[in-house]
C-alpha cells in the first residue's frame, strides 16, 4: 500500500495554513482581551480596536479554511490520478471487472 498524505489538517497542512490559523487565533484572543478591558474603562477606542482585531482573526481563519480546502482538493485529485495510473493494483482490478 502506498503512503498517502493524511487528512490531519495540522501535520499535513501547508506553512501558510498554519500561519493563518495562528495569526487568526492570536488576533481573536487579543481582540477579546481588548473588548473586555474596554468595558470597565468605557474606552470606545479600545473597544473599536478589539472589534477590529476580532474581525481580522475571523478573516484569517477564513483564509486558512480556503487554503486547506485547496490543499485537500489537490490531495484528492492526486490520489484519483494515482489510482488511474496504468500498472497500479486498482486500475488493473477495474479493467478486469469491466470485461
């Protein structure tokens, strides 16, 4: 059996995917802290900065999802092409079954 990449997003994900997730988590965390800190201080500027950070975190997560989706589609496409290669076990079984 050939070694195929796993679908575990963290270990098989690209560097860009991992960076997008970490940046998203960090921005969201800092945004939540800023919003919580702005409540007792009644600081509109801090609250707006916190909301902006939360929004940036969400956008970063969405970017990560898009990057992972593209990579997963590529993995599936490669697996399908590998199975359809002449000389592989599956392609020979499929050819024998269709006769």
